[in-house]
């Protein structure tokens, strides 16, 4: 599976970062350079190994490097949505969940929400019902006039495919944040 990474660093250290990543990932990486960051498409690598490599580079080069990494089946679309947001973020290591609170554009929030929920039968009503009922699946299913097991299946499937668990406050909060103007 292909993974995408957005890396933001001082322009003068780009060549060093790319050299290390080529050694680690081989020459099978594709690089799209932007003004103050670049996007790398590469073969799957353990997230912890990638993170360790970036941290090592930060220490060796005595600089800060921001990165965003994704390996979902819809990675390219995910990167396209958040790449503009990434250009304006402070240095840090980001994932989809950690970048959501940084998104201020209503349009991007809407795109990200629909990207996350697309094709899973999950909508705003379910998210708001889970919030209204304090994460209680039984009460939320009653509010939605939906069988409890049907709702539970949708929630579990959503967690499995997208990594957002509607039975956890933090994940539910992130989705509500995307829905609010």
C-alpha cells in the first residue's frame, strides 16, 4: 500500500531529508515539491520507523521538521485536502486527528468531514445523537429510531475503517468540531 507524507522544514535542509528518505525507502519514492514543504509518495513503512527517522533528522540537523503521514486507502485525497492547512501550521508531527483542531476554513472542515464519513452510512444525526445522549449507544439509538445493534454496527465499522470511535469523547468532539461553523 502506498503512503503519503507531507514534510515541512527549512528549504536548505530539504536535500538532506530527501537523501535520508531515499536511503530508507529506496528510489521508489515520488516527490512533489511546494514552496515550503514537499509531498512524498512512498511504499509502506512502519509509522514508528518513519517517526524515528524524522526525530533523528531533527536532532542531527538541529532543526524542526513537521510532517503529516497517512496510509489509508484514500491517502491521496486526504493529503490534497489538508496540504494547504499544513503549510500554515507550526512545526509538529501531525495525523488526521491532530490536524483537525487546526483547520479553520469552513470549506476544508466540510471536505474533511465528508471525507471521513463518506460511504459508511454515518451522518450528522448519528453524531449529534451520540453527543446528546452522552455517548450512550442505547439512548442514541432510541433517539434515532434505530435498532441498537444497527447503530453499534455502524459505529464499530466507522471505527474500524476510519479510526474514529464515536464511543470516545475526543473522537466525537473532533467530528462535531468539523460540523460546527
